[in-house]
C-alpha cells in the first residue's frame, strides 16, 4: 500500500455555491471526500493536511510557498508521493517556485485542481484528483517514476516550471508548448520517460529563503519614458522584461540608456518573450543586438511564472547580484532550454 500525503490549500475543487449570492465559496476537505467515494476503494493510505483558513489561489504568496515546502520536507521520508490541491489561477507560480525550493526531489509532487467544483455534475475534479493520486504513487523498480514538481490537469502531466494557465473556460486549462508533456492518461498512463527528470542518488535539499524584490516591465508600442523609468527605479533587485518576438525591444536611445543605467546600478534585467512558444535569441535581429552588450540577461524559453519565481529563489540564496545573473541563465531544474 502506497502512502500519499495530500495538501489541501483550497481552490475551485473544494468550493460550494452560496445559495444567497450564487458565488462559489471555499469549503473544507470533507466536501471532496464525500464526493469521491472511490477514495475508499484505492490501495493508498491517504493523509490529509488542510490549510486553515482555506486559501483562494489569488491570495498565494511566498509565506504560503514556504509553508507548503516545509510540510513536504517534514513528511518526505514517510510518504511515497505528494498531491497538492490548489486553485488553478496561480498554480503555475506555485509549481515553479516549489521546483526551485525542493532541490534533488526524488518523489512526485503533483499539483492539481479543477475548473468546476467537485460537487458539480460535469466536474473535472474527480478525474484530475484520482489521476494525480495514481501518478503520485507510481513506481518502477522501487523508485518513483516522477521525481519532480508537476501539474496534472485534463489527463496531461506537465513539468511545473514549464507550464502556464492559458484558458479559464476549458477543462484543458494548462499548456507547456516549450517542453513535452511528461505523461498522458487514457486507458493507461503513458509516461514520457525521456522527458522526466531523474534525481536518483541526489541529495534532497530544501531552500526556504526567498526574496520577492522582483519587478516586471512589459513592453508595448508607445510605452512612455516616464512609465519605463518608474519600473526601473522600483525597489527591486531584478526586473523581468517581457519583450517582443525573440527578445526584441525598441532601439530608441532613451530606452537603451535607461536599461544601461539600471544595469550599471547593479540591477539585473532578464529578457523573456511575450510569445508563449519559442525562445529569446539575443542578437538575432538588430533590435536585440545591443541588449546583450548592455548586460541584459537571456531568459531563453522560460515562462513568465518560472522567470519571476526563479529570481525570487536565486535572490533568496545569493546576496551577490553577479551570482544571480550567472545562475538565472543556467538550467537548474529543467526550466529552460539553452540554445547554443
């Protein structure tokens, strides 16, 4: 019998409709258990930890991430796998940061939830949860098949730090266009073994120090110097700059001068694309040729969620800005593909 630890943070999966207002409000894990009689038939020993109070994922923050990571660390040696029930809106942020915090993870940590509450007739909650439990318990030759933080939604398993929520109206809520699906559930669960991380024999280390001094500059045609300056002057250590296409920006002198001045003051600027598919290629076009010379860092094909949380993680571990700059361009948990 496999021992599975369930962390119930909240989210749509455990909500009920308020009779007076018609809005969905959080409920405790008992609601999920009552609507999942199959839990009594599976060959798992389940332990449930419910957050108090239940959290709407829009209120997710670093303090809660640290709490989730500590729960996993404290129970790591006693359980075969972990399932985190989580609201879908910020699920990719949580999956990304946990992938960085849980170094050398050798057991599955599967985040899942649903688009409709578990008590609704057409809910996707039952299938998502039962499949997440099966993947969390899956082993081959005594080792967990999945040894990383993942998201399970609509019969697909994604690497957590490669995923993003793209649709709020479909059961197929998540995508991972720059990295293959790790597993797909049909009659059988088919694992993409070549795409899965293998942390066998690595030391499991948890990192709890996070520094959220991260800013975001999203470019658009007609952006004003005053607005750019306000972002660059913010009290942050690093800035994620969402650029066009393969990492391109405007070449206006005022803009490049602002970037150069900000970098000279010791702040890191990481270039990621607004495009969901593809990678930043600094220097491919004239409009990005000068960015690398200025010291702008290449975010390659990282998702926005991975870029933001990776910086929080690195800044929590490293006081030296040059060290942060070095590691942000390196693949440390499967979050990016470096194009030579």
